[in-house]
C-alpha cells in the first residue's frame, strides 16, 4: 500500500512531466466541451468518443507539461490505433 510520502513523490514527479493538474484539467475540459459541440460528435461510436477524449488528455499534458516526454506521444498513437481497430 502506498504511503502518503509515496503519493507526494509520485505527484511531484508527474507535475514535472504532465504539468500542473488544474491547468491541464481546465484546458482538457474546454477542449472536450468544444469537441462535443461539433456536428459529428453524436455520429461517433463510444470507442471513437472515448479514444478522442483520452487523446485530448494526452495532448493537454504535452501542452502544459513536458512536450518532450515520450509517453504523451506514445499514448496518443496507442489511442488512435485502438480507435482504428474498433471503427
């Protein structure tokens, strides 16, 4: 079981690669709200919508965190692949 010190260390590490959580959350929620207003949003499958929302999370991490952190880009690629496989 993780101790509070373990969680604090993890959060500090993630802040360096993922940016400030509140900044990321605000940008991600604004982006998702805009996308949900698009004319084709309701035509997407659940997998397509969920995949795109996960991609938003990864893009906003790159925009508010460390854009050279390779996990952001690998995750985007992975979610895009899952969308393709299920569309």
